[in-house]
C-alpha cells in the first residue's frame, strides 16, 4: 500500500516536524571535514518544503560509528554537518543541545518558531539509539507533532530507535508519520527498476567482497539479462576458475562465496578479459595482463579490452544498474576503468541507476552524476532494497 508523503501531513503551519535524515556523510579522518555532502543535499527539497509549509524542523541523524570514547568521537558531533546544512538552506541551524535528549533540548525545541531549524546531537552518542530503546524513543517523539523519514541510506537499519521506535512512539501518541521526498523518489525509482524495467537490463558490479554482496548478486541474476563483474571481486572469480592472479590477495572465504555463481560465468555473467596490475612493492609500476598475472603484481583495474567490452554491452542495454567500482578509482592511475564505465553509462540512452556508497562518490568525482537517471543515497540500503528486504522503518510509516 502507498505510504503517506509530506503532502499528506495536512496543514503544517506552526507544527514541529521531527525528521530523520541520513547525514552520515564521509568525513576526512584527520580533520573531520565533510568529503562529500550529497546526502545532506539529498534532504534539502524535503526540508525546504516543510519550512515553506510553515513548519519548524527538528533534524536528527547518526554520523559515523561512535566508539563511546568522547576523545575519539569528537569529530563525530553534528557541528560540521549543521554548518553545511545552514549553508545549503541559507538560514541558521542550531544544535538543540549537547546530548540527544534532555532538558536543554526540550527547552530549545519549545522555543522554536515557524521556519526555525534545529538539529539533535548525533543520535548514536546515546547507546539507546542502536538498542531501539522505547524510553529514549518516547523522549525524542515528544519533541515533534509529526515524523518524516527522509533517511533512505539508513532505512535498512531495523534496530535503530530514530528509524523504528521513534515513529512507533509517535503513532502511540496519535501523531502522523510520512516519508520525505528523497525516500519517496528512491522507492519509486528502485521499485520501478525491479518490477517494470526497460529491457534488456544490464548490471555492472564491482567492489571488494563477493561475500558481502552474495544475496544482492542472486537477486540481480533473477532480474537482469546480463551481469558484468569487475573490481576486486573479479579476481576472486578468476582465481576460482584457475587463473593465476599473481599477488592479488583473495581470501579463502571469498573463493567459497563465489563458487555457486561460477555456473553463470560465460552465460549470464561476464568477467574481465584483461586487467591492469601494479607491482605490490611499487604501485607506480604497472602492466596489463590478459590472463595470468605475474607474481609480484596485483590487479588494480580492468584493462582496455575489458572496458571496450563493457562499454559495448552498456550501449546495447535499455537499463543499467551499477554497484561497486571496477578498480581502485581513488588512485588516479587506476581509475580509468571506473571512469570509463561511468562515461559509457552517462553517454548511453539507457535508464541508468547507480547504487550509493563509493560508486556514487566515483560517479560524482568524475562529474557524471547529473548525467545518470538516478544516483542512490543508499549504500547498504540500496543493496538490501534491491534484494527485496522489507524494512521495519518503512513499515512504521502510515499508509495513505
Ligand atoms: C550507511 O552509510 O550505510 C548508513 O548511513 C548507515 O550507517 P551504518 O552502516 O553505520 O549503519
Ligand atoms: Mg552501512
């Protein structure tokens, strides 16, 4: 059944809207600077719509994975995110308090006027967040008149209070719960992709571990006409098929994870036909290999023959779904394959959908994000949704 959206929340004049956003932006490990703000930008349309409708807005998000040690976690406060949000909204954003809930927070929220925006401190600073704790959730829920979930990137986290127990507490108090514009868009696009895609459908997969994506790959194989595999996981498949991968590290459990997929290689699955490899003790020394990689070299990117093959398959597809870089794209020397896949997708007439996380970062880094049909803000959430998992967070949202 269709879920309530912000348009179904009624008159919001003077209402306080509690919105769960996913502002878990990648941060520089040393300075704590935001490396990429696309998730913050992703929530702006919903925030602007709520403010235009006369509401005040209480934002809440997690940021990173706090350890519980305040010295280590000091870069994970919401301060940098809040500054960026204020810039993007072009209005002040203040922190409600130094703890997630408490008397300061309640007082700050009570003083809000229409058009005001406050942000709660990193919800994971309170250990009750990831225990889906009802008392913690009730304290948060008491702050708002309505709840909006615009945190697509976190929708798969079934045990997080801000995603599940908080909307449950609002329901118990008779308050409405809706999805925001970002979640609505992600669901419409991914649902469409999985139910009525334009055919033929091609998927491109990369990244390091087969074992992390095994359920996703099986789900994809049921839906797509063809699957191209690149990235680190391609060496796992090649090794499993008896190719010498030189000094590329492939764990035994990865080989085991790839086994049940080998029967598709050559029919539904296409592996790289060549690769770029770098000397393990001097990464600037590189060489292309068609099959076996020499000892002392490790695979770092797909080779030019593979890129040409992948580009040709992308050109022939009506829908292309991409998750996982096909090489070590963070290093310019090893980024040609990933950039080439992005370029081929951007230049094709196909419906192109990029699963979030580092694939989205790569596409953005190369300047192709605006040329794709959709770049998801979900990493793990995108994979889980495509796999067909049902999210507790969305079950909480009121039906229309
Ligand atoms: C993500 O980046 O995958 C989401 O923000 C969820 O974060 P988590 O993986 O730490 O739960
Ligand atoms: Mg995750």
